[in-house]
């Protein structure tokens, strides 16, 4: 039951990753950008753990926790992992002049 409270966030992460296939060269870049992009969603819907009465973390700690959680999902959750694999693609031999 506890894991299902993050389903809405996972759906939003997947949606944002799938909207930008090949947009990132590293998973870290993708996670950082997705966390920033999720801010309006989180402000509107909340972050599930912040609703815990005993959660006393500040914003920086919460964002670090979010980053770790996205990293974990990118490895352990099949759907999130698949979305990351499409969105994160190393560019080999591509000029750095964009």
C-alpha cells in the first residue's frame, strides 16, 4: 500500500521522460531536469512522504530524497527504467556545437 502512494508521481516522471526521447546524455542530467520539471506538479499534488506527520525534512533534503528515489525507480521499476532508457542516450561522435 505504501508504494502505491507514489504512483501519480511515477506516471508524471514517465510522461516527462517519454516526451523527450534521447534528450539527455546521462541519467543524472535527466533526474535533475525531471525534479525541476516536477515542481509545479508537486506543489499542486504534494509529495507523498511530505504528508507524513513525522516528516521534518526541509526543501533541500526533500529534493535530495526525490533524486535518490528517481534513481532507485530508474533501476527497480520496469516502466520507469524503460522510460529512462529511451530518454537517456549517449551521443557518440556528435559535435559539441549545438
